[in-house]
C-alpha cells in the first residue's frame, strides 16, 4: 500500500527536519529516516495503532517526540500530520473536515 502525505504533513516534516539539522548536523537526516520507518510500519500493519479521533490513527515515532496521524484509505495510507506530541494538541482536527 502506498503512502501519501498531505501538503501540511510534508511541510511539517520539512520544518522538523530543518530544526533538527540546525540543532545537530545529521539529526535532521535521522529524524527523516525515523519518519520513513514509521510510514513503512504503518503500511505493513495499518490497524496496529490506536485511534486518535474518528478514523484517524496515531503512530508514535521511536526516537523523537513526534507522532504521525493517518487515515486508512481504500488504496493508500493518508498521512494528515507529522506533529510534535507536546505542542498545540488537536490543531490538526480541521484538516480532517476537508
């Protein structure tokens, strides 16, 4: 099953990668790799993670305080958010209404 990131999730991924890379050279690359691994786990076991709200599920990253919120679509996984777990909770809810 393929993974599609929303334009917002792509921007969040880029922003967090940039932040971590500035913090320590190579850390941004490690963050992006962790997101890639999480996306792979989601495609292999899409229903393994808990429901965050409605039909949106939450996959926590292992080495970073981030979560990926996603929905299982008929022919793909749709990543709605790549969000820090402790900042601005629930800001993403409006995205699921469009």
